[in-house]
C-alpha cells in the first residue's frame, strides 16, 4: 500500500517535528515544509506559522530497514536529512519575507511588520554604518558615542542599525504616515461599532453619531442586531453601537459592517497596542482608530505610530 500523506502545522519547525514524532513515531517523514504568514490589518499584527506535509507508512506494510553507508565521517540520513533541508528552506523564506527572527514579544512583531511593508526604514547590513547628514556630527568620526549591542545581544534589537542616527544630536527618525482613514459607513441598515474602554466609547458615541448621521442602537447580540438593522433599513438610516474592547462576545455576535477602535491618546502607547491587537484577533472589519483626548496631551501624534488609519474626534 502507498504511504499516507497529511498536513500538520505549528509555530516552528521544531514544534511540527516533535508533534509528528509523538503522533506517528520515527517511521513518519516530513516531505516538505513552508513558512506561512497570514492575518493582520493594514500590514500589521500578522502571524507566522510552519505548515508541513508528512508521509506516514501504511500500518499494514512490513517494516523496512533503511541503512546508509556514509562516505564521510558524519552524514545525516532519513528524516534528519529531510528536517535539515526543511530548516534551510524555512531560513531562505524568512530572509525574503522579513520574518527571520520569531520574537515572543508581540510589539516587536508589529515593528517587524512595519519594516516588511515599507512603513519603516529597511534594516541595513551589519557592519555598514549609516552615512552622516551634512552639518551633523557623524558616529564614525568619534564625535558621537555608539551603542554596539543590548544586554540580550544585538539580535534582540530590530533597530540596532539605526543607533547612530538616533544618537546623533538633532537627528530624528520620522514616523511613517498611516493610511488615509476610510469613510464612515452610512448605507441604510449599516452597523458601525465603536470599541474601546467603556468610558471612552460612551464619551465619543454621541459626537460621532451626530457628526456622521448615525442612529444609536442598544443592540448587543445577534438577534437584537438583526432587528435593529431591519428597522434601520425601513427608516433609511445607518446604526451606531458600542462595546467594551474586552467584550468579545458582543463584538463578534453583532457582526458589524465597520469597527472603529476608540483610543485616548493621553494614555500609554503600549496600552493602545494591546487593545488594538485584542480587537484584531476577534476577526471583525477594523476601519481604523478614533482618537480622543488630543487636547489633553502634549504628544497626540503618538497614536499614528499604530500604523492604522486615524480619525480625530
């Protein structure tokens, strides 16, 4: 009987290999492996995993011994050789798609997405210092101190190649402009959802509804959402609903046509990243960020570092 082929996936090739060996034993072979990147919004928050095709011998076939006589002192054969080839293939793929290092830190992955999609300066080859700008001191002439590595090693910092520019007096790294904000949905029966901290969405809902001609609805689940949409179609209006960013059930069951994440720009940027990431994982159509509180902070532009469309209320 011919061997049976199937597909397995995991976060890394090592994880796939361990799972295959545990499930099928040493007789299984990894025929091919591919690194797959999927998900995200506007090029951000993407997830990468490894998909492998495995071959398992038919359990009714008699076992066959495989012996290889190596011409050199050490030579990998069988599944070890195939896994080594798959590792090499994964490395080649990673070098071309910008995912060479799998980072546990979610925000570091977001920064990698910026570079991969052209929203941030590309990484330079190691050992090649950046040219100095006219009129500014150069890091190569000894007038500016340089940082060669971080405590965790140079590979832990995705921006290590930009250290000279960051340390040069008067030099700044511009924040990439986010994509333009799309129009707010306003067709009859459309449902627009504001998601964020409860106090923030309550403060923004009234102004947002009046500005864009939306009718507020208290719908909070699939059934009430369908009924509210039916009334809106009959009356010729679009709807506005609200939900807390932690209320995943409401956000998912309403099945909104458009979602805006309400962000108070006076809060920590890391908090906004965590909230946006959580809403992205629900799988609803995110149009962008609705920024509030800009008049209460001296750095309102930090919200644009999220890299998604921004509307200011």
